[in-house]
C-alpha cells in the first residue's frame, strides 16, 4: 500500500460570517475536512489543531492542518500564501500560511 503525500501547515484562518455566506455552525479540530484552494489548485485538508476548542463563523484564529496532495500546489505553497477553504463551491473561509512542514 502506497502512502499518500501530505504536509502540515500552520496558518491564520478567518471563517466568514454566516451573513457573508459562511457556515452556520462552528468547526472543531479533527472533524472538519474542507477543500483547500490555493491559486488554481485544490486538495482535501484536515484541521488538526486550533487555539481554542471550536471556531464559530466570523472568528479568526491560529490553526494547524494536514494537506493531502501538496504536490498539486508546487511553488505556490509557502509562508505568506493566501488560501481559501471551501465546502463544495461555497467559500467559507480564507487564511494565510505561516509555516509549511513536510
């Protein structure tokens, strides 16, 4: 069985408010698995750690996430890059990468 390529990211994440088209409920670590969009590429990700137990729509916080298939992003995947989190076609948040760890 081959191992799927992954990398860990540390980022500042802002969830859109519900009134701005964001989620209606809070997110929690290890449960939330949105799509990570950077440039023209996307991949699945998982939130592994957050600075508090849950983040509600409209809040901003530090998160750590695991990104599946980081090779899709090439040189765009670096500190300072801005990304979006989506659920289907709906943008529910955005963030800025602070650190990339392989």
